[in-house]
């Protein structure tokens, strides 16, 4: 009798241990209760180039409409896909592009090369960020405070990269509508590009009216990310150090008479 009771207890303990291991295994769906304080997140950024062309060129003039029509009928892809890595440890994040050998398409280059491969360092403790941005033939090191975004959290949820995320909405740059999905299982209040400020990591981001999305495809904790390795980008020779306001004023002064295309470049540059 005594041995039977000991055996039952042993079986119970083993069952509990197996259940706990299952909960904490990486990728064990969104129910895993393990809070991640460091790791790497792979984001896939998708830009619907044809939709952007229609919005910004299709109605301007006959030449623009013909360009849109020609592109739509061509064999060129209508959307562009880029991959980025977001490394995080505690309250530091570093967002960098993942280089590929994919063929370049001239029209996509024109629409995407304005701040299309940003490197963004964020220190949430000091509320500071440093972003390296190429805007055509110029490069900038934008050093400033973290953007203050007034998020409205909703009850809508969605599973992204195995994590259950909650939706939040906001308006940035006065008129750009933003939809974000964040998880509180990653407490770092970061996200792709310069989007922060939610009670957890942003794993999904969309600018619906600008035809751009960022969604996490993978979250990994191995190899571990050392906090000391997360440092601001240094830029290149002739890179100009500038604030967000100074960058906006520079772009606006040069592009304000470019119509919708100029506004598009300004907004991309300020993301």
C-alpha cells in the first residue's frame, strides 16, 4: 500500500513536470507563460507598390496614369517584401535590415529607397532613439526622443508568430492611421521602426492607407542577445546628425512642391 501511494505521487510529479516543460517550450503557441526578456524577432515588411503608385501617380496627370497602367500590365511584382531583425534585451532594441540578393526593380527602388532600410536603436530607459536613414543620395543619423504615440487599445486579438496579441490603434504624423498588435509575453515596449509605447512588444504593424505592413514571422531566444551588443548605429562618412524636427523641415522645404510623391517621401522619411 505504501509503495503504491509513493508510485502515484511520483507519477503525479512527473506529469506536472512534463506539463510545465510543454508550457515553456519556445513556440509552444501563445499560451506559454514564459516572459521573454531578450531575443531576436524577424519581421517581414510588405509594401504594395502598385497601390502606392495608384494613390500618388494615377490621378495626377495623363503621364502618371499611363505609368501606372504600364506597371500593372508588366511582369513586375505588385508588392515588395523586405526582412528586418529586431534584437532586444530588457529595455534596449536594435532594428536592422536583413540583406538579400533579390533583384532590384527601378520603380520599387524609387518608391522604397527613401528611408526603406532604416537602422533604429531604441533605449526605453532613457526614452531616446538613434536612427540611421538613407534618403536617396543623403544619409542622416536622427538622434531624438522616442515618439510619443497615443495608442487606443482594443479587445481584438490575433495570433502572430505563436503569440496572442492585442490590437491597438493610433494616429501619427497628424494623419497616418496605424494598427498595431502587441504581446505582453514580451514585456519590452518596442517594435519595428520607431513604433513603441505599448505594454509589450509589437509583433504586427500596419499602415492601411499607406499600403505597408510589418509582421513577425519568427521569435527566437537562442543565441542569447547580450545587452552590450545593442548599440546605436554609427552611420557613414558624411552622415549628418539631425533631430526629427530638423529632418522634417529639410524634407518639407525640398519636397513640398512635389505633390503627392513629395508627401509620400516625407512620410517614409519620418517613419
